[in-house]
C-alpha cells in the first residue's frame, strides 16, 4: 500500500507537470542560457512541494470555496503573462537577442527568482492542478499514507525540473545559431500570450 500511494502521487504529478506551460518555458530558457539554473530548479521544486503539501493539508477545500480569490489570481496571471510575452517578443526582434551565448541581457538572481515566483504563484492552473486536483486526491489517502503520496508527487517535480533545467544544455549546439534564440523568444512570447488569452476567456465565461 505504501508503494501504491507513492506511485499514485508520482503518476498524477508527472501527468500534470509535463506540459508546455509558462513555468516550464521559463525553466527551459534559463537552462539554455545557463543562468542561475540551480536556483531556478530548486525554487520550482520547493514551490511545488509546498503547494502539494498545502493542498493535501486542506488548502484545496479552501480555494474550492473561494471563487473571488480564484478570479483575482486569474486576472493577475493574465497581466503577468501578457507582460512577459511582450518582453519576449521584443527580445526576438532586438539586435541584442542575436547574442548566441545567452540569448539576451543577463538577469540578476533576484530578477530570475522574481520571474520564477510569478510564473509559479500567479498561474491559476498551478492552484487548479497542483493544489486542488493533486491536493484533493492526496487528502483522500489514509492519513498514514499521505506522506508517501506527497513524496511521490514531489519526486515527479524533482525529476522533471532537474531534467528541464540541466538537460537543456544538450541543445546548446542548436542554440549556437543566433536565429535559434530569436525563434525561442518568439515561441515563448506567443506561448505566454496564448496562455493569457486562455485564462482571460475562462474568466469572462
């Protein structure tokens, strides 16, 4: 039963986390830039662990009964994603984005962590998936097995963010070409705008 609870958390979290989203796109880009990668990966892992644990502990039920809070988070998420999307598109067309070694101007550690926090905590899908879905399923586990469930879900986060951040360097030969950075910036920018539009549409329904 212990292994079953662990595997349930692992499978559920892996299914939800492995998708092209704002947080994953940011981690991938930092991995390609080789800029504060360790800090970004650790932050995302710890944030996921905290959200999963909070969801299992009862935050899922709180958010489920607070539609106004969910709407407020959605609006903040739309504005944040749109702003970052505009920034990425500007970099795609600016001459400095042609620098192949880092794909643009360097960011400070504080700025990188601020962006990571924004993509994590201003994304309503994080609360819908990580807190509500994973948390509610984890809360249904017997009390003595909830720790194993959380451990499995956290293991998926550790494996995924580590692979995304540190594995990105395998793509370095491709991104030795300046045009690859422009394509990546354009892709990231369009992805952010698409996610912002999706969230806005959900809010207006």
